[in-house]
C-alpha cells in the first residue's frame, strides 16, 4: 500500500480504500461535518459511520459539502442491535440511507452479533435481509462487525453469501489472532476499529520507543502496523492536524523484528467489550 486510495479487493471483487476515516464518538452536528470534510480534503476516500453513532446525517452533510463526487467515496454504515431481524433490518437500512442522503452504501455491517439463546436465529434472519439488499444493488458489499469465529461459523450454515468484511477491535496487545486467522482463511477482510486503542496506545513506552526509531508518532506507527498485518485501520480524530498526520503512513516500513515485538505485546488496554457478553 502506497497511498490512501490504494485498495484491498473484497471477495466479491469490490475495491475498498486501505484506510478508513472513523467517526465513532464524533459528536453530531458541526464537529462531525467538519471532521468528514477535513478528512476528505486530506485524501481519505473511505468514511466509516454507524446508526448507533448518532451522526449519520452530519456525516452525510460533510460528504455532500466536499468537492469529491459520491462515486469516488466508499461509505460504510452499520445496523444497530435493536433493529436486528429481517423486517427491522430492511427498515433500518432505509433510514440510514435517508440520514446519509445517498442512494446506496458501499458497505453495510451488522454492528454486533446477537448473543442470547436465540442469537443464532436472529443473526441468520438479519443476514438474510443483508443478502436481499445486496442483491437489489443497494449495497456494494456486506459484512459484520465484532463477530467471533463461532458467530461466523453459525452464519455459514444458512448464508448464501459469506461476509466480505469483519470489523473488529484490533490494536497492539489485542490482535484477536483466532478470529483474524479464520477471516484470512475464508477471504474475509479484517477492519481494525480502535487501532490506537482509543488513545491508550499513545502513552505506551514500548510503542513510543519503537516509533522514535522511525521518527514517527505512535499513532502513525499503529496505523502502519495494521497495514503490515494486512488489516484495514479506521483511525479517528476531529483535530485537523491529526487527521492529516494519520495519513502519513506510507513513507516508512516497520522492520520484521519490530513487527514481531509489537505483535508479541501483552494486553495493554482496550475497550474490554466481549461480543459474547455485551448486553446492549
């Protein structure tokens, strides 16, 4: 990967820009609009949002106010948990389209797997709606988020189309090796949410020491590390300078030794959210 517009190819042939601009925890309104416009101005062509973020409308306005044509952008949004199930999914998707003010989305994800006793059936019914929307051409690619191996295996039993993407928490100290290996073996692209560990990575002395060796920030190191692990990072910032800084990850390469050091780091902070136990 040599630039923000370089792409991974999904298992259905759709190309997705190799770094996405995340909008989780970005306040709705002017902040979200400005951050999206600044990201597009900085070269991002991949914008990631979700119904649960509460900022789809502002993200859509930021996109509309940019100087880049819609077809040159890759937009992702996600289905929230209270709208799982076939009919509710179809309705929720239409609402997201209206909020984003677009005729289609490039990628639609199930935000979290249902994990109660009837979770397997709920996930299957939800996925059936995703497949329907995909067949209708309203979505270029479909996928999941926070799915563990057993969730993906359950989905495989009834799915006509396997997910193209699994967006999971992925950063130094939390590599989710089993899930990543399964996804790679099944040609499912792994997207890394919280590649900076919601900022926790930035103060880690080991990462600071390695970053200094390359003359880069820890943020740039972590984003580059994600790319070299063949995952797609989704860094987030509302600060114009940091939005630009996070794009500067193509002018250095982390050595094999340093990749092994980072890959081998113990748990050093994360969200603590487990897809099998979350209750939202």
